[in-house]
C-alpha cells in the first residue's frame, strides 16, 4: 500500500487512537484528532483516503461530523467508517443513512478493521480515477448509444466500472454500484465464490489470491462476464451477465442489519439505494440490469 494513502482517526479517547494507529500505521499514513471540528479543519488542508470516526464525542459528535462531510462537495466521496461503542440498530441505521461507508463496533478485531479500511480505500480509488480522466473522454462516452464489453478479472471489472460510469449523469454515484456488480459477476458468478467463502477468505486476507487461483482453473478460465450498455430518450441502462449458476439475490437488495458487521455483502443494496434508479435481477440472478432515468427538463 502506498505510504501516501492516509487514514484519519477521530476519537476523543487517546488510548483508542493509539490502538487503531498501531493496527494501521504499518500500511498507511495515519492522522488523528480527538475533536470533531479539528477533523473538519484537517480535511480542509490534507488529502485523506478514509475516515475512522467515533460517534460519542464532546462538542461536535460523529454523526454531525459525518453530515458536515457529506454536505461538502469537496469531501463527500471520502469513505466514512464509524468505529464506535454504540451498537443499537437505530444508531447503525442512522450512520448508514448519513452516507457512512461502514459501521464497526468496539472492540474490533484487527483483521476486520484492516479488511474494511482496505475495501473503503479501494472504493475511493475508483472515484478518484474518474476525476483523473480527461473531460474530453467523458463528453465522448456520453454520446454512446450502445456497446458491449467482456471481462474476466477483478482488475478488468474495476477498470470497466470506472470507464462506463462516465456515461451516467452522475458518474461519482454510479461508479460505486457499477463496480460492485461487475466484481460480483466475476467472484460470485463465474468463479462460484459463496458469501461464506468470501467472509472467511477476507478475514484471512486471502480473497484476491483465491480469485486469481480460480481464474487459472480449467473449470473457470474460459468463463467471461459481459456488460451491455445502451441509452435512449428514457434513460441509460447497463446489463451485466455472468456464466455462473445464479443465486438468491432478494436478501441482498436491502441493507440487512444482521449482516452489517460482515466485511462485505452490501454492494447490491448500495447500487439500489445510492447509484441507480432501478436495479433488476433477471432469471436465476446471473443477470442484473441497472437503470438511470432521464430527468424531465424544468421549465423556467
């Protein structure tokens, strides 16, 4: 991990800051503060890739800090991970509704914290990639009427998500859900990695290695997933298809608080709630179509 990848830890208890910093400082540059307003001030001056935020702090509490971040266009895409002793379901729901990337409760296992931070940084990296692309490319891809892409690997899925998101009206929103669904098509669809498999592999830090191993097996190495994108006067649609056996997708359409502490499993709900107007799984779940409708022009 790059030494420039920065984590901001916000907690009013110095002991908690030291504990989290010790877990993360080998892989990341760690900044810290015990004050919510100071966190806002740091974000105004420093580039930060993920924020670990306590809720119960004097003065400006964590929920207020998160709300302030999400209302600031310059900061809104930085992933916020709540790391707090509050574990009431209403508190968890409030944190997620404010736009938090994740909600962890103390005490947290080091491997769990490392996995969530790594996933948040990967998500933010996709968003930053959008801003590095030229504006000319975005103006061209919005002219696209129909196209199809095939992909096999996680890298291809992520690159494709970043590229195709530019065709949508709000690329920063669409890239999150699009990339999650493309990655799902590789790992869960074509490679048959189950939800439980991924939980165990992520906990052990072996998920991407297992994906690469399966990509080389005779059973899977000829499988490809595809993305078809088209737009018309009604809106823009993307259809993602894989060659797997399908799955029961309905439990994943909404955030399930019984799985909220898992390190994954929220991608479909994020796509439905944050990225697209419509998410529809077809048949046995090996195809998913997402839609963003064109908004009517307001008459002045």
